[in-house]
C-alpha cells in the first residue's frame, strides 16, 4: 500500500476516511457523497449537556453516523472491530497494513496524536484517520484533515486508539470487505435527501432549524449577562462547535451543497437540487458571517450587541428551512 | 451560484498547516480549496488561553488550601469535570470532592494512582505537588 497510496486532504475526517476507503476498495465515492448519502447534515442545540461548561451544539450527525450508515445505504459490507486488548489491536493492524497491504480506518483521540499541533489538542475521541503502512515501529498515516501524510510510533498511536471518555474508540478499526455490483443511486439518493430534509425540519425544538432559532434566542439573552469572561467563552465556544476539527465556516453546509450538485447525475429533479444547493450555500456563508460576529462580539465585549449576532443565525435558519422544504419533495 | 470568498488569513494555531473547504468555482461546480481563517484562530486561541487562566487561578487556590493538585492537572490536560470523571471512571460528584484540598489529603494511593495514570504523571507529582514546576 505504501508505494501506491495517494493521500488526499478533506474537509471532514469521517467523510474523508470513508470516501478514501470505498474508493480504494473499488467503489469511487467522493467526500460529499459519503456525507450526503448518510444524511449527516444536522443541527442540534442541547443546553442541558455541557462541554467545558458550555452547551452542546452540533452541526452534523453524531460521530460514526457515516461509518454506520454507509453500509446500510449502499449495501457495502464493512469489517468493524473494537478491542479489549491493545496487543491484539496492534497485531491485527500490523497484519492488515503490512502483510495484507490493506488500507484501514481507525478511530482515535485527537489529544494524543503526536503530530497534532499543540493548540489543536483537545479531548475529542471520535477523530478518524487511515493507516496505509508500517515502517519499523512507525505507522504510516493518512490523516484526512492534513495536507500531507504523517507518522506515529506504535506506542503513541495505541494511546490515541485507547483513550477513555465519551466516544471512547476502544481501538475501533474498520475497512470495506465487499462492494455490491449494482447500486441503485437514484433511489438511495432520494431516500437520503428526504431523510436529511425531514431531520432538519423536525418539530423537536432543539434540533434542525428550530434548534437554530432556540440557540439564537439564547444568544439574545446573553446581552444581560455581566460575566464578561463567560460571555467571551460562550461566543467563541459557539464558533468552535461550528468550526470543529475538519470543517470551516459552516463548512458542513458547503459540503452538503457539493453533495446536492453531485446528485444531479442521478435522474432526480435538478431544479430542486440546484435551488436547494444555492440556498444551503447561502446559509453556510451567513453562518460564517455569524461566526465572525461572535468573534467580534467577544473581542469588543463592551460594545456587545447580541441581538445583531442572533439575527444572522435566524436568517440562516430561515434559508435552510426553505431549502429543506424543497428537498422533502424530491 | 454566488461565489464564496475563501479566507486566506493566518491561523497560527495550525502550525503552518491549512485546512480545506468546499466552495463553488466559477463554473458553479464545487471543489475543495485550502483556506486560513483568523476567526478559527481566535476561537481556538481563546479556548487554549481559558485553560491557562484556569490553571493559574487553580495554583492560587492550591496555595490558599482550597483546591487540590488534581484540579491543576485536570486543567493542564484541558479537561473538564465530566471528561475527567469519564476518563478516570468515577462519578462526577466524587471527582468534584477530590478537587477540594481537604478531601484530597485523605485520598489513598489507589485513587491517586488512577489520577496519575490519567495525567501521565507519578503519585509523587500529586502528593509532592510543586506548583507545576
């Protein structure tokens, strides 16, 4: 694998890994397709669950959603394994990438990856990467969010594979085992697009476009909070949740728009796809503006106008509502 | 399709790396672009600095006997209480007690070893805490 493997950089780790794995094993699937087919675009705001004392906000489905759904949707068979024993985990990884020359996906903790820039080391256990070879005691790694390949010594990678806590990877390893011959993309895409549209327009108040409006309300209320340190952290926390590892500037929105454009090849209503794609791109752009306003608000806390900030989020939610109403009828 | 501006600002938190985003090109087709965002840089920096502030405040609290060294190492490792509790395998209410100086003094070596392992330090680093020096 080492000599023939070509590294690519992606916007998001899980969709990047799944795209590379499937393509490598004989089924060319782009990152946008991997993301869209598994209906991974979402929005979730849950103030009762806290991360660093801040409310949980998510812009895409829960980690492993892509890995879990890609086999269901496409009929691909994916070998998945977790381990109790670290030695066994390393033996199997070595055997697969060295003896069998296979490309393999792993779930790891960001915090313990030795090549991660210091400022990016936070405890996030659901980072995905690829291993394509081994040289002495170093694994050759294709980390989808980096421009070039990287390496990690076995002992260090093991720590990252077995980090404890939320979403603990337990050495999770995965790779495609079989690819189906005929895939009915037209129907699969229709189902996936409809499913994603339904989840974004759910009546559940903390999810989808309703969730965006709820967060906007909470941001308005922050105007009356006198704890400047808290308000600064709150505003930048929102930005970090939006920009999390692997994406940038409402990046999942742009990724989904790219998916809708690609879906045009499969006999769906292209006018609807185009309109929705333009709207969701617009939303991604507004979310970027929203992030900028949050940062400016944090930098100039004495002149904070949280209502102004909230307005952008509400605007994005309205545009997405329009887009997903169209997609529900695809 | 309206064009999206691709930011090319410096982001020092990425150590010279750039991330990738999707955007429409002039033909309306989506492709990947490398970008650098100082919005992301600011947000990441603030999160890093907050942990540094928490560490400093904690050192003061250790000096005046309210906080325990466990709290210091928790912040040094960029953890919050739910994360630490999950990683060390204790309930959150228990961890909260261990963060207080008066309870820390009573902890046995077995418990201290669990925390030491999580933080990648020795029991002596906890027991003989020297203000992170």
